């Protein structure tokens, strides 16, 4: 045995003893054999090759090139270069022992050259005051026209890949896409109005609800196509993935309790209630009145196939303060619910803070969120489609610091343990996906936040396993797996 191998074995042995201490109280066999364990990514955040393979520009290609929009002035032009390195990256996943992989398909990579490609037609407006907005052909999500185009896009995917894809999600976090795109105007297409932000165009009281209505109906159309034409022969399942932050009242006051319930309704049920029950939550109708669209009988028909599962992306829990009865700042992206959210009560954080400003470590919040969805939607099958921990980047952090990600191991261990508790208490949760297999382009934060199980050197594209990768591997394959060099 060579020296290098011996050293590796010794290191692996100590790591193993150490990690065994952490993965305490439960192991893989506590979850059903059929349970999906995986990692998650999204196309823009990892692929790069932004002009290769006949791809057209996407809205994020445009936004990331607008000066001042991304914290470190970076973009996803290369990102993890996954477009070229995908075989190696899949090998990394194999070596962890995951049985599934969650990724996204970009419209602009699939539909290039086709008439329906609305994103190809976008361009950037620069106004005198440098405020910018991105213009889509026919107004993008604001125009019902998009429902047909989304259906076309979805059908191309079902037809081309449906023999291999067992779970389809029509959208990832439409609640975030809409709030950020049309309410506070920080994501494409940069639409908003005061007091939520300064944008060249938009109306934060109306547009988010019109755009969301079209997203919900687009979901309905895609599900209908899948169920009528593909599901029987391909045998897959179709659902939607929501960003699901848990909320707790800031003060023990009735108004804050009511506000918390209201904000919860303005978030996940905003999309899931119409899909599952056919209408928006009553809390939304009360506040928004006629700004909230009505589902016509034609709309309702589009929604009749509902869906098969709910995807839950959960990272954090925040406090909620009522702003309806006692005025307070409603300019953040939950302001339309007349709520103010914060991670602190009297200067004390709700859980250990992380490098992502709104993400705190509150495992109990996951239990609350899963139970909320379980009760509200009659225990529809659920997947925890994202859960992960952000490391911050400074001039002083070294690769070694990133790789020794004990705080991430602790986070994942606690959240996964909590997920198991919800399953034992009857929640029909069928999978768990860590965000992310590797560090990648974190939207407005660029490369200043790292969520990966593998560290990525963005100059050389080298991937190095972090402790958390070892932790996941040990959990999935048992302790012996760490003693085998890959
Ligand atoms: C999104 C990911 C993002 C992650 C961490 C999720 O809400 O789906 O794209 O990178 O959160 O912020």
C-alpha cells in the first residue's frame, strides 16, 4: 500500500469516527428503501456555456450583465462549466451514493430557434436615470398568451425526456420568481412600484397577481398535457416546487398571530390552493380585493388535473410582525400581506445566523412547515426538494476553511433528523435533496455564497469534497464507504 493511500485511509478513519458521532440517532435504514436521496442544481446556476449549443439568451443572462446588479459583478457565463463537465459531476453524485438528481431545464436551451421562444426576444431598456427593466415579447408572464407557450415547452420536455424522467416539477419557486420579479423588482423582469422599489415600469399591487395567475394556469396546462398524453406510457409523476419559509409571530399578540397566518397564506397557498382547491386563500382576497384575479370557468378547466406531489424548498424560519393594525415598514417582499419579517426578536436571532442574511438554523421550522402542508393539503405526497447551508466568502477564507464545513454538517444532520420525525408522525414525505452538489452562481450574490457539498475553484473548475460530502456519503452508503478511496 502506497504512502498516499495509507495517509488517506488514516484520514478517512478519523473522519469516519468523527462523522459517526454526528450522524447519530438515525441512519439510511430509518427511511423507506424507495425514499429518494439526492442533490439539486439549476441550469443557470451551474451550466455556463451561455452561448453554446444554439442556446439563446435567457433573462438571467441579460440581468447578470447589467452593471451593479450582481454583488461581485459576476455572471453565469461559465459558472461551474457543468455544460462541459457534466460527466464528471454525475460521477461525483454517483460516488456519494444518491439515487436521484434534481436539475432544471432552461427554456432558452431547449427552444432556441423556435417561434415560441419568447425569451430570445428580450432586450434591456436603459432609461436616463439608469433604472432598467427587461422587456419580454408580449409582456411575458403578464400576458395569458404565455400559457400556450409554456405548454409547448413542457410538451417538448415530456416528449424528449419523459421516458427517463420520473418526477416533473412544472416550476421552481414561482412565489420567489414573482415576488422578486414583479413586486420588489430585483429579479427579471425588474418590475415594481413604490414603496417596494424603484423600477422603470411595473405595479407592485397588481402585476404580481396577474403574473402568478398565468403561472398557475401554465402549470395546469402542462399537467393536463402530461396526464392526457404521457403519464400512462411514461409512468412518471408531476408536481410543483415552492419556496417554503416557515414564519412565527414576532410578539405574542393576536395581531401578530393573525399576520403570521396571513403571510403563510400569501406564500405557499397562493399557488397551491388554486391548484389543489381551485381558488386563492381567503386571506389574500380580503386584502387584495379586485387586484386578485378570479378563476373563470375556463381557467378552472385548465386546473382540473391538479398534480401528484408537492415539492418543498425549505431553508429558514423568520418572525412576522403585523403591519395592518399597527403601521410598520411594508416595503419588503412580503409587504403586500401587510407584514414585516425579521430574523431577530429584541436583538436575539431566531436561530444561528448563516452567511445568507435571511437564513437561520431553525430545524423546528421544517417540522412546522411540513406539518402545515400535510394538514392543509390532506397529506399529498411531498418531497423536500431543497435544503442547504450557505458559507460566506471573504478575502481571508481558504479552501481548507470551506472544506471543513462542520456547520453545514450540523445543519443537514439536524434538518434531516427533523424530517425523519415528521415522517414518523405520518407525513407522506418521499425524498430529500440537498442544495447543492457543488458551489455555484448564487443569483444576486454571485459567487459570494457557497452552498455546495463540493468546493469549486471557479478558476480551475476543480471540485473538492467538503466534510459535508463525506457526511452524506457515510449516511447513504455506511461507514465502510469512506474507507474506500474513489
Ligand atoms: C433556490 C436556489 C438557490 C437557493 C439558495 C433556493 O430558493 O431554488 O436557486 O440557490 O435557494 O438561495
